[in-house]
């Protein structure tokens, strides 16, 4: 009998599992609140610390460091179990929050964000491996549904609380106030992970591990170089041709390094949408490109084209968070093969992003757009929670860390590509004299819709994969489950 199947069968909130479940949910809630709150507080941070020209780096540094943390965390979890990565992630995240919250200069605050991102990468992979090892497969869809629901409250109150703190006290408390809550969540989880061990002893840094670590550094360095070059060129232009062309060369080299490194950190066949696990991970990346790239410009369109205030425009984002939670709730209760949820979710997201182009017209009521984006959030909750469950089911126990890291890499880089690509297209098409030009937003959404449509293809390819989870076949006394 496997370790996870020996656990009580009363549910994820049974007496023995309740502290672990609450702790895992609390960790994700803290990460969600920090993400939502920082977006609101960052304008105040940039203004006080004179960092407007480097504004974007505060976000990209976090994501870039998270890429590296996910790679290293996956290697670590496969060889030593989730505990060391979880502890290191906590220490780095708390240290980063402390540095950012006390920083006297914007560059130091950005450095703190990178440290937090590295810790976040470690922690999220550790959480995935904890779920794989601590919960039977029948409970995992429910747990992932709750993790998605953990984003709802931070999405609703995070921006408001952050705004009040920034206006009435100081933006520094947005960072400093999260740290004690992260520590409390860690203390709930830590004692319950003592029995979670690796399946077999493995060398800490054998040749494949060293290659993966080096490739992770190459990926993170390439992404950072490309984003830094784009940020500097956007801020300084071509006033100094020599510096500008050096930045162009740096950006091209960074993009090339990321393009070479990224596929090597994914299961073989992910880029070409091979059936089974590779297409599951590809679906995750394609949908995050489409969703987060589109969502970034929903509030801007509402403010610039329709004249709404920021708080009203934010209702569309809150609606998406509610829809996401509902989609995660539904996916935990399906009785057919879970791979088909990827097809259903990708199809719905394609229709929603395409529908934004129609809902952007001035004569369409605001509530229609809110409903469209609520449905988009539902599609993401339905699909992304399913990809998390499928990756664990289709991974051998000794590969759960590596494949969880690959899933997070696909997710994180998808968000970077979506937002950066949409931003570049916006800068290329926009007319400064007509900031409310709806056609620019329509072009962005139609371009991003293509990624969601490809996600349908990836979902279909995932459904063609093997029905028997690799993780299940490692237990000779257990009949493989069918999805």
C-alpha cells in the first residue's frame, strides 16, 4: 500500500489532515494576498522611492526568480522530499518581504521582490509535492479546488486593504504585514510533513540534476536580460544609439537563451504537443498566456474608453476570481475523464476572449463584460486545477517534484509572455492622442485568443494520452484508476 493511500479516508478535513489542509490553504492565501496587494501598492512605492522608470522590473524580477526557484525546488523535492524546499522557501520569502518593506531605495525593494520570488518558487513546488504524497488521489481534486478558492478573498479585499494601508499608514506594511502570516501558515504545515519521504534515495546532484539546475539558471538569466533590455529601451528610447543597440543585443541574447533553455526543463514533447503529460503542461502555459495577457488590459479599456473609475473597473477582475473559484469547485466533482475538462475549459476561454472584442463596444452594458470575464475565470478554474491534478496522476513518484516544477514554469512563463506580448502590441498600435481607441484592445484580445484556440488542440492531444497514471502503476497491489 502506498503512503498516501494509508491515510484516513474521511476527507481532506478529517482530524488528522485538517491542520495540514488549513496550513497549505493559508500559504496559498498569503501568496495570493501579497500578489494582489503589491499591484495596488506599487504606484506609491515607485513614487516615494523614485522608481517609476523601473516600475516593471518590480514585477518581472519576482516572476523571473520564481522560474529559478521552481526548477531548483523540483530537483530538491525529488531528492530530499518537500520539507527542505518548504523551509528554504519560507526563509527566502520572509527575508524578501522584510527587505522590500524596509528598503530605502527602489533597486533594493526590487531585489527584495526577487528574493521573495525565489522563495515563492520553492514553496509552491513543495506544496504540490506535499499534496501528492499526503493526500490520496481521490482527495487531490478537492484540495486543488480549495487552493484556487484561496485566491477569491485576496482578490476581493487585497487591493482595498493595500490601498488603505498605503494611504493611511505606509505601503511598507503591505510587505511587512504579510510575513508573520506566512510564518504562522508554515508552522501549521511543518509538523505534518515529517513523514513525507522520497520514494528512493537519490544523489543530491547527479548529472541530470546539475543539467537541470544549470538550465534553470540559463532560463532565469535569459528572461531577466530580455525584460531588462525592453524596460530600459522603453524608458530611455534611442537617445544614445550605442547604449540602445547594446540593449537590443542583450534582449535578443536573453530571448535566445530562454528559448533554448525552456523546452529542456519540460517533459519531452511538450513544445510539439505530444499526447499525455506533455500536452497537459502545454495547455497550462497556453491558457495563462491568453488569460493573463487579456486580463491586464480589461481595466485599462474600461478606464480609458468608458471613463469608469479604477474601483469600478476592478469589478471585472473580482468577477473572474469568483468564476475561477466556481470552476475549481466544479472540476473536483467530475465523473468522466479529466482530460476532457482541458478541452471544455480551453473552448470556453476562447469564446470569452473573443467575446471581449464584442463586449468592448460602447453600446454593450458594463455588466455584460463582467459576465464574460466571470465565465473566463470559470474556464481557468476548471482547466488549471485539472492540469494540477493530472500532472500528479501522470507522474511517477520520483518525478513529481520535477513535473510540478515544469507545470509551474509553464504557468509562470505563460504569464510573462502574455502580459509582455500584449504590452508590446499595445505600445505598437496605440495612438497617444486617442487613448480610448477600442480597436487597439480588440486587436490585442483577438491575438491572444489564438493561444486559447491552440489550447483546445493541446487539450485534445492530452486526452489521447495513456489512461493509466504512472504514479498508480508503481504500487503493485493497487488497480490503476481510470479517468
